[in-house]
């Protein structure tokens, strides 16, 4: 098997043989050769219906012809300039038009950069140091947010190399708990600069907010002059044109974006109210910079992608998501397995647990060994989902009913073998 051979070579040059930990699974990951529409093809000439979709960006499917053509045209004009381009303005205008909280935008290169800069900006704006995040939320790989729960709400480093003194100002509480938020703010409201939240937790599987929870966060942050940051790197342009803030009808102070915004190319962005955004250099004293900020390739791909996303597009994706979730539910009920199916719009995940999944600790109750069997059985049946229980599955525009039906049949066969 060529994938196995490549993995043995990769381990000599890349830590763990991969460039991101989530790509590693036993005995070895398949190596991609090409992709098109809802399919990804490996170097051993196998192909899979893809629900990983590069962990979310490819809402139009792989290698969308209009995106590819636009990028080809831009490549012939140049791949990087180090000066502004008109397309940056066009994409910024589109973000402001679509995203409720966005009045100004700063383009960066990744979701990690976006959340790091948003936290810095919130601290500068409020003059406070502490931030609040939720257990199991992933906001990138920078020191502020690589934090796990410690004693009470105190955050402890979640990675070697992150100093404890860096995370002492990051407070960690359970998602969907009003009590935890109330208790924390009652004690430390004058020290908290921001609450950062994934409106739908997409890095612990897929956990939507309970009814009214995001509205509650908005109200309590307004009352206490705390900046509310929605991390919509995953949900931005996926659950609705205006992201989760449009879907749930709640407008934060700032939003971080990525994935779909780049149309399959690396990008990130922070956007928000002008009074906040004007604090960024060169207008203000909050420093943020990057050689590839506003890179014309990513900007072109993102601009082309966003122009193809409209209300009908999201209605269609929502229908596909419901079809898939209902189909999975039927398969599992037929086999009398303990499970919870979660998700919304074109996002879904399956938890092998009898508990309702409202937060990280609920998700941790899932039987990850059964999930691992499920993943490998699906792979053998030509369906690729993220290899971790704690990631989210995605549907693209190119997943037609035939692909969804074939997937449900593959799931049925995968479940039979567990």
C-alpha cells in the first residue's frame, strides 16, 4: 500500500508523520492524491465520499470549477504583493454585508491568528486581563486559549511549553451552563475582558447551544461591559449567510472567521464594531500584522465562494443535514445502540452514549472505542469522516441524495460489524 509506505517515510521527516495531530490515526492515514466534488481519492486508487471536507472549509465541495478558474486567473497576475488590493475591499464589504456584528474587518492567515488578535483587542478595549472560554472549545493553538480546567474556573496549560502564568488569566467553565457564568461574573466581572465562545461547539463533535443560551451570554456581557466574541471559524458562512449570529439572532461585539471565508485556501479574519476595530494598528495601539494578510489568492477564492452562497443555498444544505441526521437515527435505532445524534444545518456528529450531550463532559462519556470501529468500518465502505469522536462532520453542496443514501447504507454496514 503506497499510503503505508509514504507514512513510514513521513515519520522520518514530519513529527508523527503528519502536519496536524488530528490527521494521525492507526495504523496509518491514507494519503490524498486528488479530490473533486464530494469525493477524495487516495494514492492507492481508493475513493471516499468525504464528510471531513478539510475540517469544514469546502462548503462548495472539492475543486469547485469557478473557484479554481478565479484562482488561476489571479495566479497569473501574482501570488503576493505586500500592498493593498481592490479585492480586499470587495471581500471586506461582503463580510460587512453578511455578518451582523461586522462593521470593519482585518484579514489574517488563520483562525488561530484571528482569535489571538481578538483576545488582545478585547483586553486593550476594556483595560482588563481575564478572558472566559468554555471547556472543550478550541480557539486555535496560541497560549491564551490552550487551556484546560483547573481548580474551580482557573485555567491550566493544555500543552507543554505554555507557562502557567500565561493561562492564569484564562477562566474555563462548562458550555450551556448559566449557573457557571453567573457565578463567575458575580465574583470577577471587573476583571473579565471577554467571553469567547463557539456558538456551536465544533471541536468536541458538534454541540449546539441550548435555547436562549447565546442570548443570555449577550445580555450578561452587556450588563457587565464585557466583550462578547463569537468564534465562527467553523460556523461562519456555514449555518447561514450571516453565520451563527444570524441563525440564532444574537449579535456579538466581535467575530472571528476562517475556513469557508478562504474558499479552500488559508485565511482568517476578525471583524466587529468600529470602536473596537479602530484600535488596531495603524489606527490604534493594538498591534497586528502579517506578510500574507489579505493574500490575493485566498482573497480571490473567498470572494468567489461567498458570491455563490445565498438563502436558497442554505435551505438546500439544511435539508441535506436533516436528511442525514434522520437517516443515521433510523439506522442506529434499528440496531438498538445507545447513541445521540447532534448537529444543525450541514453539521452533524454521532456520539455513542446514552447521555444527552450539552457540554464537553457529556461528550467525554462517549465510547470512543466503538467510534473508532465505526470510523474504520466506514472507511472500508468508502466513506471518510474525521477520525476523532471530537470533530464535526460536514456536508457540501455537491453531496447529492445518491451520496447521502450510499453513506447511510455504508453506516448501516459499519454498525452491523460493531
